[in-house]
C-alpha cells in the first residue's frame, strides 16, 4: 500500500514559488545628512551594497563610496522579502514619536513594484515601543544584506559628490 501512495506523490509536481512582492528592495542609512551605507537588491540581478568610507579625522562630507556587487540568489531574496513582508502597513511615523533621541541615524527603505515605489522614512532615534519593533525588522534586513556586502569585494570606488 505504501508504494502506491509514494507513486501517486511522485506524479504530483510541486507548486512554483510565489512571484516576488517587489522588483527591488532598497535601503539607505544617513547620519548628519551624510550617507553611511546603502543597498539595493533585486531577485533577478542581485544588487549592490555601497559604503561611505572616511579617513579618521576627515571633515564631514569627505568620504569615498565603495561599491560591493551582490550576486542574485533566490534564497537570499526570499529571506529579505520575508522580513519586509512583516513591516506594519502603514509604517509608524517617527514624527509622531513620544520618546525621541536626536542625532541618531535615519534613512529610507524603498519597495518598488513596476512603476510604483513605496518610500518609508525611518529614524532610529524614536524609542517608542511600537516603533522599536518596526526598527527591529529594518535592522534585521539591513544586517543581513550588509553582511553579504561586507563579504563581497569592492568593485569600484567614487569620490563623494560635491
């Protein structure tokens, strides 16, 4: 009997994975108006992790951008999308924060599907409990992609835009 069940299961094809929710997921971190790092990732083409590198003691705005290519990998994109799917809709607004610490990193996450991009601004200075949960998801996604980026070699450098 069990061999009949196994034969029946062999004829069943697994369902294809769902199409991605977004064509591109992008993230940027700034501090005092200057970029710290940013990345973008797509399911088909991979992406790039870009870090702003400064010499010790360099003036604000004196940095070089280092580009690290990220190879396309379905399992990576699925892991990234699984985190982003957990973001609250609508995202909390740091302008409504009750417990704000100034001078903290801030940035934007961009979720693009076809011609539509959803931009979500964030500010790590907001210490409200619901906002901290939102930041935790962003931090998880950023740490994962930044780990991929740090492991990739620098493909090119550019001076800071003037």
